[in-house]
C-alpha cells in the first residue's frame, strides 16, 4: 500500500503546482483589471493553494497506515482534485 501513498502524494504535489499557477494567473489578472470579480477569484486561488497544502499534509500523515479504507478514498480525492484544478487552469488561461 505504500506505493499507492506515494502516488497520492505525487498527485497532490502536481495539484499544488497547478494551484500555484492558477493563483499566479489570477494575481496577474488582478493587477490588470481591478474589480470585485477578480478579488473573489484571487481569494479562490488562495483557498485552492491552502487546500492542496492541507491535502499534502494529510496524505503524508495517513501514509503510515496501509488500511485500504484510507488508501483508495484518498486516491479518489487526489484524482478529483487534480481534474478540478486542470479544468480551472484551462478556464483561467482562456
């Protein structure tokens, strides 16, 4: 089960990088256009980065347990989080 935890942590690290890229794009948008919408989107970017940091910490703490009850739902959370961040990044880049 340890190798699945490594996959989980790797996926979350990729998600964290994507969340940082989304936040960077939103900061650059905020510097060009100042509105309430860009402020809210910037807040969303910050929340996404914090969420990924918390997931990374959680998965690192849970990795000592090889119980499938924790492993497979965590893998689902990591994959769904990555898919959501990819979609948000594509939307922000357009």
